[in-house]
């Protein structure tokens, strides 16, 4: 089964940017919908942040729209999340997965902390 490895998180100040990467262990070309999810502190649920189809169509939650950009590179079997104008409420562990999420595909995630 495919495994996802997320990277690129870190500690940033409000207003700064980060670019997250997600590398798959095998081809994602057959996975139409891929998504970035996040789990905020104190919550068990992982909420969808953004999704992208194999053709490049994207969707965002209201909080992400205008600030985040999801992209994918099927040749590199990777997806990315460019996050700009980060705010403290964006603090979370970020994960990639197919969408809807396949529970067997969750990786370790990458921690994003936004704090002054």
C-alpha cells in the first residue's frame, strides 16, 4: 500500500510562509483526489484543508482560500502545500492523503507552529 511522508513544517511567526511537501512511496497518478489535512491541538479529527484532482482542479476550505495553494507533481509522486500569511490558528500537524482519506495511508505528518 502507498505510504506518504510529509515534510516542510516548522516554527514561524504570524504572516510568514511555509511550503509543505508530501512524497508518496508509489505512483499517485491513479489517485484522482489528493488532499492536505490538519489536526489541530486538542482535536482528534483531521480536517481537510485543500484538495486537488489529477487534472489539477483545486478546492480549499474557507480558512485556506486565498492563503494556501495546493499543487501536485504526478511524475514526482508528490503533492505540495504553499502556505502564506500563516496565523496562530493554522498551528496543527499537517498530513496528506487521498480524499476521502484512506485510514491506512496516514503518515507521521509534519508539525506547523505559528507563534510570535
